[in-house]
C-alpha cells in the first residue's frame, strides 16, 4: 500500500525515544507539489487502544452514477502481514468524492494500494484521466492514540466526545473565509458559490483544466495541497464519522452524531449506523452521492442513566 509505505519509510526512533513521521500526500500529475506532515510522538505517551471497529455504506443518491470511493482498514498490520514493522496498532480510512466522472476517485483509491514498484504503470494510467475530472479526498491514519487527517475538499470528519460533536476537519468551500481569502489573493473569484463559476470546492485532486500547467511557478486558486490535522484521542472519544458532503449538506454535526450514538447504544453495529446515517440523509432529500464510515473507539457506549433527584422529597 503506497500511503502506508510512505509513512513506514519515514518512521525513525531517536535517542530521546521520539518518533518522527512524514506522511507523504498524493502527488499530482499536473504539479510537483508534495506535502508532508511532521509531528513528534513521545513513546511514553502512546497507550495501545482497544480494538477499533468500523462500518461503511455508500449510495448513489439522486445521481445517475456513484462517483464516490472509500477505504476502511481497521488493522493495517493484518492487511500488510510481514511487511508491517511499526510496533503501533494502526488503522486507515479514506473517502474520495469524485466529480466530472468516477476515474479520478477510482485512480486515487487504487493508487493507495499500489507499491512503489508500480510507478511506471501509474504514470501511464494517470494520462488517461480527463483534465475535467477530479475528486476530493479525506484520509485518516490512526497510530496508537494519535490521529492524523489529510483533507482536500469538503468531505468531513467528526468525533463524538461523550456525545458532543467535535468537527476535526475543515470544509474547503467558498463559505470558509480563510479559503475565500486564499483564492482571491491568487486571482480566483466566486460566482453563485462556485470557484471561477465552475467548482463547489476550493481544493481538489485532478481538475487540471483549472490549475497551472506543469512546471509553472504560479499558484492556482484551486490547489491539491492538503490541510493536515493532528490530534490525540482520549478515553472520552467514542466514535468518528467520516462522510462526504452529501450528508453534511442536509445534516448538522450534532444531528449526525446524535443519530449514530443512539444506534450504537441500541445495537452496537457501526455498519448499520453508517447505513442509517445515509438513509436519513436520503429522507432529507440530499441531491448527491452518499458515503459514510463510522469508526468506533470504544467497545460499547453506555445508555444514559435516567435522572433521579438527589434527595427524596418528604411525603414520598
């Protein structure tokens, strides 16, 4: 798996028992941008978490075809076998929300499983993707208690912390003021909520017709550079929802977390939760493809206890 091999090759241990990781992101065919996330993990702080469970579901929605792709790997070591040499429990999840055709999303997903020896083949495949085809991408790598997010576009990751929704990624849309400023400073504009009147997101993979030519020193308003986020999971973190924009267009973070939490208390099945989340978005008349991944960090969420007064009233 290419994504995993990039991380593995960059893991080193120093005399202070520090691990430095560089998680190399998707290299675009139309540019030589290669972004990396650097962070330090003290080995003494790494506490092995209970077994992570996940479930996913996807639906065509109101579209003529489903251009979404996703990946869910609860145990990377089991996936890699003898190749895995890290010493930390790890999981990997991703959603790729394609547009202008399914080819870009399919390509990025397939490349996630390729080895470095397949580079020549990958370069040939890359040329066959239309300049007008692209995809958003949100990937989550979990190492022990450490969670790493690389995000390009408007898929979203939300955590339930004791039942409270906490968004842990940012939507790259015109409504994001920092993104709006970045785009306008590079000469881009918005028309009816679309970047340059064409695209609803401000970051994507592919879409070469909206980006500077290969070798150009100028930056395009539409970029493939991912936004990186790092956090440490706590015992209060119950589960995570990763979903494409078709869900968040019709549901708030709080509504999604509340629905999944109630379902987990009822049957404790993350795959059924993902399906119910998508079914609810369909009932709310979303107009897009739908994909959701529910990742459970705890074995069981306890049902809330009914409220009881501290003191019994007199006469009762």
